[in-house]
C-alpha cells in the first residue's frame, strides 16, 4: 500500500501538488543513464523512477528551471553528502490542475525536493576556464545564410513544450534548414543552416572540456559545415580528420583560445534523506 504525504505548497501560478510519494528505488527497477531512470508522463501526474538526488536537482533547477526546456544548459552541482550521487529514488506526484510537463519537471519537482528532502541550494558565479571563440587570421570561411533558401527552425519555440511538439508542415516546395550532427567512422560531421554563431556554439561545441564563449562579435545567420575527429583536447590531432580545434580554423576560419569567463554553479546548502511517506 502506497502512502502519500499531503502538501499544498505553491510552486507555480495556480499550480500546487496535491500528493507526492518519494521512495527508495526498488532493486528490481534498472536505472537508466548516469543519473536517472524511466519516466511516465500524463496530465497532472509525474513519475520519475530511480533518479539520484543530483539528477533531480539538475532537472528541476536547470533543465526545466523556468517552466520550459533549457536543453543547452548544464550547471555543475556542488556540496551535499555522497549519497546524493549514489542513492536513487522514485517519485510519484499528482497536481490539483494539469500544468505543462515542463512545469511538472521544474517548479513542481522543486517544491517536492524542498518539502521532502528539505533541500536548500544557492547559485554562485565564478571565473572559470573557458574557450573563447574568435576569428582566426585570414577571416571567416563560412557563408552567410541566404534568406528564403530554407526555413530556419525556431528551437526556442520547439523546446518550450515538453515533450517537444513536432514541426509544422511547410508549404509545398519549402524545407526546413538542415541542423545535423552525424558520425562517419571516427569523424564527426556537423551541418547547420541558418544558425547564429551563438546557436552554433551552444548546439555543436558543447562536448569540449571547457565551456565555449562566443567572442567574435559577429551577428547574423550563417551556414556551417564542419568535419573533425572525435577528440576533446587541442593536444590530440590524430591522423586523418583534424581535431575540432584545427578543423574550426581550417574549415571555418574560427579558433578556440584558452581563456577565463563566468561560470554558474549550484551549491547544496542542506539536504536530508526523505522520511517515510
């Protein structure tokens, strides 16, 4: 028999969670990924199976922090006891109304973490190592986007819903601009049409060992094609495809320089294991 804790804590305009069950993950439910497991989505309900507390914090306060999806944002989480990285919990909750799933994963989950785990966190901004994206000697080598050649995808609109809504059909003869990252053997291939440099860096330069900050000062939309080896550091430049550092300079006329810049952190001030439901 499942027992529920009753709470009417306000978590979003006109949104309250009615009941919430938080239980240690059952051993027979296999966790998925590094921090979380399966999810069940239905109006006014949220089920998260076998998630670590750290993954729940990242979900609630970063990925869905403002009631929409922030897919290109990841903030390091510091502090807290070791069990926030290892012990997993299953959460079932029901709301009085039926907010969007982005709100369920964001504000509603925040309220559960603060009510059941007594979570208190704060945000800090510090200077951290970054890569500055700048223009290489000789200037840029990518082309300006030709308006009308394709329809740019409004990613902000697409990800404002969760699950994301399918793209609407276009009139006959029109197509959406290409936005693709693919692999061929050990070579990564990026094609992006109608992207700003900020969007290009956020979408395709996120896997490096430092965050990338666009300091080119170049505005507008462009078309990009890039091929590089699956390497993360400038010291590795294997035979065949160039490293991403070399490829950016050779193919796009851009370079990544080691620099310093602002970085956000979430710091756990207090967290406790939840009591019995």
